[in-house]
C-alpha cells in the first residue's frame, strides 16, 4: 500500500473513519430487537440467543488492545481497512447463517473486525486534525458513535419488521466494500513508535481478557459464586498480572505501564469505566421494560429510548469544543452526575403503568450526561500521551470502556434476578427498581473520580513527562493552540 501523494484532508478522514465506526457501533445493539424473530427462524435456544449478543461483545473486548497494537506496528490505515473488510465479510456470513451456531461464530468474527476499526478510527482522526480543533473532531466522532448506538435498536426493529432479520447484516456489506478501498487510497498511513510485535504481550492480552470477559458474561446466568465464573475470573486475573509483568519488561510494550502514572490518563479511564458500567447496564433493562412490561413492539421500544441514546448526536460535538477550552474535568464530572441523577430518578418512578411522559425528562438528562463524557474523555486521554502513542492509548481506553459495559450488564443482571425477574410485569419492575440504584451509585462514584482529572492537559504531553514533572496542571493551565 503506497502513501497518498497529498496528505489526507481532515474532512475526508472524518467521513471515512466515521462510516466505519458507525457500521460497527450500529451492530452492537442492532441484533437485540431481532432476537425473537431469529429464535423462531433458526430454532435457536435461549442460550444461543444470548451468545448471539455476547459473542460480539466478548470478541470485541478481547481484541481491542491487540487491534491498536497491530495498527501501531503494521500500519494504522492498513489495519483499519483490514478491520472493515473482516467486519464486512463476517456480516455477510451472519446474513447467510443456516443455523444459530454459524450465526454466533459470524458475530464473533464481527467483533474482531470491530476491535480493529474502533480504536484506529480515533487514532487516524486525531492525527489528521490540528490540536486546536481536536475537541471538535472528537466530539463529532463521538456523535457518530452515539448515533450508531442510538439507531441500533430502531434500525434492527424496523428492518426485522419490514424486510427480514438477515438484512440487519446485509446493510453493512455495501458500506464496507466502499469504505475499505477508499481508506487505502485516501487516508495517510502512520505507525506507532514501536515496530516490534511484542508477541508475548499480544498473547497474554488475549489470554487474560478472554476468561475475564467470559466469566463476567456467564455470571449473570450462573451466579458470581459458580465454579465456572470463579475459575474464569481467577485464571484471567493471574494472566492479567503476567501481562503487566511482561509489559514492564518489554522493550516495545503494546501498553506502556507509565501511561497509568498520568493522573489525566488514569482518572479519565476510571471515570469512563464507571460510566459504561452504570449506563449500559441500565440501558440493557430499560430497553426491555417497554417490551416486557408495557407490551410494545421492538421498533416502538427503540423509538422511546431515542431521546436518551440520540442526545450525543446533538451535544457531543459541543462538548468536544468546550473540552478544548475548559478541559475535561468539569464536563465529565457534570455528565456523570447527571447520569447518576437520571438513573436514580427512573428507579423512583418506574411502575408497570408509568406514562412515557414521566420517563422523558430523565432520558434527556441521561443523554446529555453521556454526551458530556464521550468527547471530553477521548480528548483527555489522547492529550495525556505523546501523539505517536495515541494508538496505544486509544486501544487501552476502548478496552477499559468495553469491560465497564460488560461488568455493568452482568452485575445489574445479578441484582435484577435477585429482586425480580420475567415472571410478570410487576416482577420485572421489582428487579428493575433494585438494579438501577446500583448503576446510579457507580455513576456517582465516577463523577467523584472525574474531579481528579487535571483541569487542562497540554496536547501531546506524554504520560512520562506528566509523571516525571509532578507539576500540577491546575496551577498553570496550558491553553490549546488556536
């Protein structure tokens, strides 16, 4: 693959990486509203339906760090294009799946492709725009990501009801076949600072994240005290410790541990973990509430969630611009506090027959809160490391976020099952009102953690410089370049 003769225009880069990002974020939730039809069409069991969702999540979480590392070493443009192609072919495989087993396998391969696309889309974009406009670009990128999440249940319900469930996967194919070759032709190629592959780090990253994610996913069904879950988590944690030891000794580590000496990097990622824990665990049950309790169709349920999930489309670009001017701390702390308040509010008003108008203000508050976190958190993380290390930082951040979502769904599902269930609408509401305060509490903790993020982080400042200087950025904020 040759370099383009002229540098890629920021708008061109934004369009191409956003199309790839939208495709993979859409498929995170698009299948959820098609599950009842897939169960009948393929004769799938309940466990197979669960793995239709979980196979994507598991593969995505496990390979995020690896995807970023391969981009740094083999070329970010190259690996982004390969990720789009893998996702596209896997989408065709899912659409053609003759049974549930093949569908689950195709979803796992989709997750692998998404793990290449997601972190590298952010890295390619951050390289293509000037530092002073990074917040705006990342805000728009976050809005596209929010659009994919927001439209997933709606698109899945509409296509399943109007055409067939297979078309929720077929729609990816033309997008992927257009984006992949254009990315090769039009985007700039770039590499990270290390060219060695760090095979020990790659192997240990996959080997540790796989049992941890698997154990957390299975905990919602088997219980946190089951032998399978305990053994999976124990093995994963031991391998994760081995990964950190190996990375501390590697000449070219895929995840430099000095990143975590940066207060901006560590606090931002901890707050992001809390947000994905609280908000995605809550969305998982609230989207089911309208179907299970109030008897709405999947499409109707998706539309009712839109005021929440679609807010990042409108607010995230504004938050990105503000993060360049005032820093991530006030935006993230406010956003997480808003989400905590919204989830606690919903837990107080949830009844079997709660009118939708009572949900609406809480959904708006939660959506605005999400929007105030997405772009500022990405901007803060990228500003806390050197520009050439953006790929590694992006991979680590996306992995931490995804694990937060996995833990959130599993923990809230355990609380839900303990207090209620699916036996009746009231039983579901009992479980919902017990689970949501847990999500709200974690979000509130995230808001407190966000207060430890430095007010300003100089663009391009390396984590090692932050740790070595020990300077308090709050005392001498460095403005972003114009």
